[in-house]
C-alpha cells in the first residue's frame, strides 16, 4: 500500500482517454496545436481573468523558468525554509536563473510569515551591489507540510512583496488539493489575493506528466518565459499530449474531484491518527499529505507490514503519508488498523 | 496532407498501449520504476554492448545535457553548419554548457568532413586560454539534409576526434531512419564506429514524447548527466511513461519497422520527383526527408492544393517534405500527381 | 625590439604619477572615491554629452559586461568574423551573457558590412524561439586589422542596427588610436554616429591597467552594468587607482598624444614596408597596427635578429607589428633596415 | 580618522616602488612576464612547499574562481553564515560556479564548527540528485568578525571535509593579519593544517590591488583555474604590475610587518575599549578588526566627531573599527579619548 507520493499513483483514466483522442491525427508541433492553443481560453474561464498559459512537462521546470523570468541573476528569491525550490529541485532554480540566491525564511506550518518576510527583504540589499537583491517571493500551495494558505494569508504575503516591488509566485504542485480543501475559487486564492504567476500542478493530481505556467496579466513576461522554456529543452514538439491532459483535467472540474478524493483519504487518515495512542499529527492536514510522528520502531513495523511511505529527511520519527485519488479507503483503514495494533 | 514534420504525426498505437499498460498501478517515481530500470538491459541487447541509458522527454534536452557533460564552459563544440544543435535549439546547448561555443563547419550533404574537422580543431586553441578549446564533436544521424553517414564515414570523423582527445556525440533524432536505410546494426553505426554517446530519438519515430541518452562505456559521465538532467527539470517524476514508450518501440524491432515505412514513402516520393519535370532533388534521400527544388510558384501551388510542408530557411525554392509511418502511399501519389500537373 | 603588442609597452609616466598622487591618503572604497566620482563629468566633457562611466580593469570584462547587459541569454551578438570578443576572449562574452551566441560576419578590412549585417539580422530568428534572437551589434574601433571606421561607416552600421531595434556597442580597445588617426572628435565617432555604449580602452594606450564602460544616455542600463561588474569580481575596492589613470590620460589630451605617437611610428613603418621589395602591407594602416606579408623565411630572419612580433593565426607569412608611444623611431628604422637587407 | 576599512588605506610605498620598477621596459603580456613567472618560486619558499600561484586583481574574483573550480554547478559550498562569499560578493560565487548553492552554517566567533559542518554535509544530499551536493568547504582567515582560526581549528575543519571527499578553501582576504597574530608560519596555518587552496589577500594589506590564488599540490585544478580567470576577464594583459606588488610585499616579510602594525593598532584599540565604560568588545580581537558594542547615541557622537566606521548590518549598536598599517597611534588614542568622554 503506497503512501509514498502522489507521483507514484497512476494517471486518471480520463487523462489517458484525452491523450488517445489527441492522437487521432497529425497536429501542429511546438504548442501550435489546437489543444495547446485552447489553454489560454480554458484557464481564463477557470481563473475568471485573462491568463497566459505555458504547458510544460515538470514542476521543477515550471518553477525554475518562472523564477528565471522574475529574478535577475543577481537576485534573491525569498521563500520558506522548506520550499521545494530550495530543498528538492537539485539546483534547477539556480541553473535557470543563472545563479540567483534562494533565501530560506522561517514561518509556522511551512507558511511564509509576512513580518519575517518584510524584515528579510528590508534588511537585504542595504549594502547595494555587494548583496543579492530581493527580486521575487515564492510560496507553495499546498505547502511542503501539507498545510494551505488561506486567501487572506496569501494577500498578506503579496502585500509585503508588492509594497517592495517584488512579484509573487505560487508553486502550485498541489494547487488542486489546496483549492479543494479551502473550498474557494481558483481566482480567490491566486490573482485576487495578489499572486502574479502560478505553477499549476497536474502531474501529482491525475496527469501522466503535465504542468502549466499560468501568468495573470503580465504580458511583458511572456517572451522571456517562452525563450527560457525552449532553451531549457521544455518546448515539446508534441506538446499536444501535455495540453490534452490539462484540458481533460479541467473538464467538469475533474481536477478538483481528483483532489477532493485524495484530501478525503487524508482526512480519514488524520482522524485515525489523532484518535490513536501510537502516533500524532505533526501539522494540520489541509490537503492530501499527512505528517505523522511516531516511535521509529512503530514506523518500521508499519513498513514491515507493507506500508510504503517516506521518513522525513532529518527525522527518524516523522512519516509523510500521501494520499491520492487512487488510494483506497481500505488502504487507509488497514494502516490505521496496523497502527492501533502497534500503539 | 501533412509533409511538415515527423513531429506532427500521431504516435504509434503500440506506444499508447504501453503507456496504458504502465498506468495499471502505482510505480516508483523518478526513473526508479521497473520500465526505467529495464532500459539499460534492453538497450544493451539492442546495441550489443553495455549501455547506460537516461530516458528524457526531448531531443533538445538530450543533446544539450550530453554536450554539457562533454564540454567545459570554455569548450568549443565542433559541428556541421546545419546542425540542429547550432541552428534550431534556441541556444539550449549554450545554456546547458554554461556558454560553450558552437563552431559551425562545412561539409557536403550536411556531413562533417574529416579533413575540415581536423583543420578546425588543430587551428583552434593555438592562442591558449584566449581561445575556446575544442572539446567535443557532434554529428547528426540522419543529417539535417536527409542524408546518412555510412559506418566508415562515422569512423573517419571519430578517428579525427579521438586522435585529438575529443569524444564523439551523435544526435540521433532520426537515428532509426538512418539505421533502417543503411541496413546496418545499431552497434555498427555507433560505438563500433567510434560514437561515444548517442541521443536516441523516438519522438519523431512513433512515440508521444520519448528520447534517450545512450552512453557507451563511459561510466564517469553518468553522475554529471544525471545531475544535469535533474537541474534541467528533466527528471520526470512519472518517468515510467517515457520509458514504457521506449521499451514498446524496441519490442520486436517496431522502431525499425516504423522508420522503414517512413523511409519507403520518402523513396517513393523521391523517385517521383526525380522523374518529374517540375522539380528535382536537392540532396540524396537516405532517410525519411526529401528536399525538393522547384519554382516558388510551383511550391505555392502545391500549398494551395492542401499539401503542407516547410520552405527551407534562406530559400524560396526549396521544400522539405518529411515522410512518416503515418504518411499514406496515396498522400505521396497525390503530391506527385499534383507536381506532374504543375510541371 | 618589441612589436608584439601595445600590451607589452610600459605605462606612461604621467599615469604612474597620478597613481602616486591618488595614494596620498585614505579614500572611499568601491568607486565612491573622488577620482571615480569625477569620471562622469570628465568623460561628459570629452564626449560632449552626458556620459555614465564605469571604470574597470580589463577590456575583456568591459566588453563582456556590456554585451551581457544588452543581450538576453538567448540573444545573438552580431560581430565581425575577426572580432576580439569572438576570437580572443576565451569565451568571456558567452560567460557573462549566460550563453548568448556570437555570430561572426564577413566584411572587408575587418569592418562590418552594413548590407551583410542587415541580411544576417533579417534572416536570423525567422524560426522564432528555435533560433537565437539578434540582440546587439558590436564593432571594433580600431579594428583587429588596424583599420578604422569613418563616422559615416559607423553610422551606416548603426542605422541597420537601430532600424531593427538593436543597440550598437563599440569595442574601443584602440579607440584612442582610431580617433587620433581619423582626426575627428570622440563624439563624432561614437554617439553622434549612433554608438550606444563604448568600451573605452586605456591599457593599450599608456595605462597600467584601466578601461571604462562609457554609456551614452541609457540610464536604464546602469543597474545591470553595475551588478554585473560586481558579480564578475570587477568592482575593485581600491578603484581610485584605476580612475586616477583614466583622469591622467584625459588631462590635456594626453591619451590622444600617446595614440598619435604610436600611429606615427606605424605610418613610418608602413611607408617603409610599401617601399620595400621584401614585404607588402596586408591592410591599410589606420591606427597603430601594421600587418605585413612576407616570405616565412624573411619573417624568421627578422625574428632571429631580435625583432619581436606575432605571426597572425592561420598564416605563416603574415606578421602583425604593433607600434606604441614607447616604440622608438630607431626601432622602426632598424626593422626597415633589416627588411631591406633581406629583400 | 578612517576606521572604515583596510580597503580605504593607501598602498605601502614599497608597493608603488615595485610598480615603478616593473614599468622600466616592455614586458611580456598575460602573466608571462618575469615578475609573474617568479611567483610560483617565491610563494613556494614562503609556504615551504610547491605552490601554483595565479595573480588576480580582486578577492571576490579569487574566491569565485576557486569555488567554481572546486564545485560543480550542482554543488553546495559549505561556509559560515557570515562568510564574505555568502554575504558580500553580490552573487559572484554563484555566477562563477554557474549556480552552486552557498550553505550558511553556524559557529561561534565566525568560525565554522566542525561538528555542525559534519552534520550539515552528512544530512545534505540524502535525497540524491534532488539535493545540491556538498562539494567544497570554505573558511575565512581572519574571519569576518576579526577572529582567527588556530592551526588545530583549521585541521579539525579540514578533517571533516576531507573525510567526506571535500577540499578545503581558505579565503585569506586578511590572511596576513591572521598569520601575524597567530605567530605561526604560513605553512602551518594552510596546507599543513589541510588547506587545499588559498585566496591570498594583499589589497587590504598594503597593495594597490593584488590578490593571488595559491594552490597546494593539486595540478589538476590549474587548467580550470586559468580558463576561468580568462573567462572572467581577470587575466590582465599587464599582469606584471599585480605580480610586482605581490613580490614587493613578500620581500623581507613586508606583508607581515604591515599586518603586524595594523594588528598592534587593533590591540591598542581593543584594550582601550575593554577599559572603557562606554563600550565593550563583541568578539575577541585576533587580527586588525575591532567590533565594539555601544549605545547608538555614543556611536553617533563618535561619527559626529569625525571618526569614520561602519555600523554592522542588522545592528544599530555594533561598530566595526578596522585598523591598518596607516592608522596612526594618535588616531586610536583620539578615538579612545572621545569614547571616555562619552562614557
């Protein structure tokens, strides 16, 4: 029973159907096909504003290309200490930005704290060219710890950033899970709260491999984004298959249904853990990830019984359990059952 | 009737079936799945030697990551004047190599001339650190002009490169078409002729999107290749779907069947053009691309009749006609028919 | 007797005196000292317009930092085939630009031909993001072959560039020699002819080590230039010594006197060569460099007699003879005497 | 009275004399002159082992070029939280390394703590290519807080680094001050304690502008170092003037005399502060920098009386007072007198 990552779940059947459908005939290469050309309009409906959309195969590339467009090489990217861009992308943001510095900041529950952010920006750069220049703020939604920013929390970060001339990027690798959990509209949690550009994740949410850079009303960024995508080798000649996946997920809110199902499993799992004697929750569960503290021996016993999950780096008693639309309710029940036997 | 690019043809049904098959269950992320783990063994069989294989989504990324591993930032990449890496990848090789210089060289029929190459390497770098240092030779198979290097031609280039300490890279975006046309083994035209690393193309040959870096016996390159793939955002979390495509194409020589079909259409087309009064072949047809010289008015008339193809950059009377496994014999007959009406 | 390079001549005594003078007391670091702060005003007088000036230690750095500011990483720098930035800077422009492509163009006497330039820009980039994007034009004054652009020649290049939205950079490693030879004002040959930014060379013209980036009325480039200078490690903490050299050279037109003396030696040398039977001039002598064609045995005999000079790369019968303010008239006479003995 | 920086002091007269001496005649360009060619031998004597030396104009360039050679672009540079390379070089290390990540670590008195370092290295990179890979350790001698590593402290850091396959770099911007204060030999505090490569600072210690990369027995690094120096625009054509400065400073231990004089002023200043009621020392004084805590109003009063110094970034009550060989004993007495009046 796999709780390792939403990356390990299969794609949703509707996504595969869309790929098959896109394969019926010849189509124009390099994102000039009908599916790709329809993305702007489709995302603009979903987000209730004019969007420019660049489909792309991976979240690391989406994030890195955005950061490179928003930060000069001498810039500093302000992000949470746990941010994926800082911890897990193998230096891709530094590569694409040509050497910008990622500045890790503290904040409870993996959310950037507006006051901490303000202090960090204001104190950086006092020594002029000798310092890196704060150039962009990046937040993760849902966060690396499975929590979600409320719209007013995003707004507070955006206000700090914008007041200092910095744009706000949202890494939405688990954006669908956050939206589904918050029960808000995509617009409310993004541009209406001050987000300037979004990495819209789909790979963890039922796609084979599909992400999108979604730009809210900043056409001056498009040339750079498109050039950087090409230069990164990310302008797929057969982009139609990526775009088809995105369109399939947006159809009839499938993306939110998939996320909601994953979140429900996570809530069930969290409730069981809270009720157990053997473990406790490390952070509030506000998406599809559950972080569970338990004795290392208990974690090992769970692994021995065939439950797959990651021990969080730097800990030996903290397990990350990820739920997906393909996680079965009985998988959750089985894990909780095992836990109660062990506790 | 689309003769624009093999990028515009649909994927082969067997490739889609393999993706569906790979989607049956959870699988380990980041190329640690069973399909990806099987690539080394499968390619080693096909190439009759120990291969290390990195699946990757695009040819531009495959080429660029290889060149970055083989050339220091101050290096010079020796290639033909028409090379895709020099003309068509938007500066991706410069990006991944951190600024290496691509040195365009002459050579008939888009093939690098060994004597020209030797002179270029020998005359470069005489001024020490003031010059860029020749660091790698890259050839394209089949070439940008639809010709193919014979094994002894590859060997001649390899000998020049190796005698000067430079490795030889082959950009095999249309490798299958070349192998099919030459009737040789994959081994003969690569490592047995001195190729050190191959960008194995599949996207143009029936895949949705799938390429592979194939390294022949240079394990010291692997760490850098893997690091650069990650840093480029090209380590797909769900790499299994790429690897599944590659395995499907290698099954029962499907990749060569697909290429052979495309080549056959090209041969039919070439024969018709040679027999026509309205046009002539620009270069020998040794793969699936046909370059046809004809009056601009004739080319325009063909376009008006619904035949889609590219006019070659820098010309107004040179058309590139690309055949694929999905090109129907009647498409070729129709085009030749139209040509004879116009001629 | 050293005709190898103006880099090998000593600095002018007045330059040393200025350094000694600048050393009398403490001074503010990082170009905030009085000498450095005076550069804008001083260069503005000399160039008869508002200039922004960045002192810098080397010409390679000056050129590379300028090109990086004017070209995006995916840009193409249009330059003559012989340009120092393309041939002799070890890839520094590629490093600073993060991988822009230098496009070498033909043109008689090492001068960029406006029609060739126009064609090159117009034909590049027709394939959109797949091509590098022409972003800046760079010319060398005096050229690598010792010729000089007349104002109207600069203007013709500038018009081609500006009509296509590209700025014009002048690499003025031997700017003083060109101005002295042309007998024009610094303004006429730069901004009045369309030059947007100049690498003002002094190291080859009597300084210890001193160059300057001179920007004509484009304040939006300054932040990037300053950031790139710092990031390149070129913001000297004791910049006052560089600035003092520049001010000393500009005092009472010393920079032009030094150049004029060097040019006079070159003219004497050229006249003697033209009159000789043993050698001939390869290019017109319009600055302080003399390119002399002669039998390899004659060149070797001159070397055997103690005359030092470079054989031009790629040739065995072409010598470059560089004159400086420190070259003595008898050195020139001696060389011509030896030549007539050998001829 | 200037206590702002050793960068603001004049150069030592002997250094100027050496430059004048080096200017007597023509000399070979690009570090092939006699002064530059003598550096290896001279430094080898001083350091009692075979050294390879690259003269260079700035410390930022020296550090960055070394780090670029020692770290792949995907590497992590382990350094103290206060390190100049991390805080004050405007992203130059990131530029030269093509995007390596600087990892700031804690440690008392600005010295890297071996246990902290070990933990940081061991915990980084557990997630393979998803993490940056610890690649080099860099320490500063004297530190940014004016303290010095003892030989055994360097050794402890070196042992941690070497046991994990990482080389050790020492940023010696104030190396002379540390050696003079420690009373050890240059060898003892560098290669005998495990340092693999040193940025030898002279600009802050009496030079006009001169630094040197000193490599202890790793010839395989030389090509990369030289290529990177050229690509950075740091191979001065007239390098002889930089090398002459270095040789002048090494003559008869002038470099240590200069440092010793500066240190003596710092000791006098520190003693006076310790004895005062108005201020106290923040860190032990083990070189030429004195960090003084005092009420902001007292610091302001000192500034009002004409004493120049920096308030430490992030503080309002911490002053950095830097002494140099040109700081007069009465300057120190005056400052202490003012302090006692204010206290």
